[in-house]
C-alpha cells in the first residue's frame, strides 16, 4: 500500500551495514525486486500457500521489505514483485512503524462496522481510490519460522492488512471501487500517460 513514508529506520540501518557478500547476494536478487504495475497479469492471480519455511522464504521477505521501503510504501504483497506466494509485509503504524511479515495470512473475523477512506497502491501509481473496509479484523498468520499467531487489528492497521490480503487473492483497489470511480481513475491514468507523466 502506498502512503506517507513510514520508514523502519532500524531495519534500513541493518541493511546498509552489509558485507560485500551480502551486496553480491542482493545484486543476484535484483530481478525479483521489479515492482509490477497495473496491466501485469500476475496481479490478477491468486497466490499459493507457503509450505517451506526456509532461507528462500526469508530472502523473499527481505527483498519485499527492501522494495516497500524503496518505494516508500507501507505494505507490499509478494505478487507485486511477481512472486505468487502468500506473503505480505507491512509497516505497523501503531508500533513505531515496525515492519511485520505475514506468511499465509487468513482473515478469520471482520467487524460489521466499516469505514471508507482513500487508498493508494504501489501497483497503481498515481491513483487514489475510496475503499470501504471492515474497521477491525482478526487475522491468523505465520512468521518466517512457520509459527502461527493471531492478531487483532483495527483502523489503519486493519486497512493495510486487508489491502495486502486482497493482493494475495488477485484483487486491486480498482476492483473495490464503484464503477464510476473505476472509470474516473482509469481515465485519469490514461490522461497522465498521454501527457507523458508517470
Ligand atoms: Zn496495493
């Protein structure tokens, strides 16, 4: 999810203190780090559950965090870098923007109370769409070691996680918009592309 910069300074500092070996490893991972945008078919596909909690999974999460921070987002799902695995990362606004990794997240409860707010998405650059979401959710997710935890989230936390879980199901904010709003956003994106903007 796109939003104001909410950098996890500690995590970035760690990444900067990289050895040459780590730098080489990062270079080898570079193709993974390409952000996929609207029109890329991978964004419409459903991600597959993770079954191996290995070094490859940890590397994927690391790359996702790098991309999220590079793009100044507050959430990112694996399909957004072309990987159809049920993994999302997000910067928790309630905890000094602590970056969390959710593997195989499953929303088990949604509050009846909903709220509407504008959302941006790193995969739909330049667009803002009004999206109705549950105000509070219960979500079960595993960590990089496969340990499951249940989270009670509300407000912006709940909104970010619902947005990213949508990505894992092949849904974008445009799929949540009213037909009028969808038309408006697509028209704006087209006009911007014609004007030579990005
Ligand atoms: Zn998004």
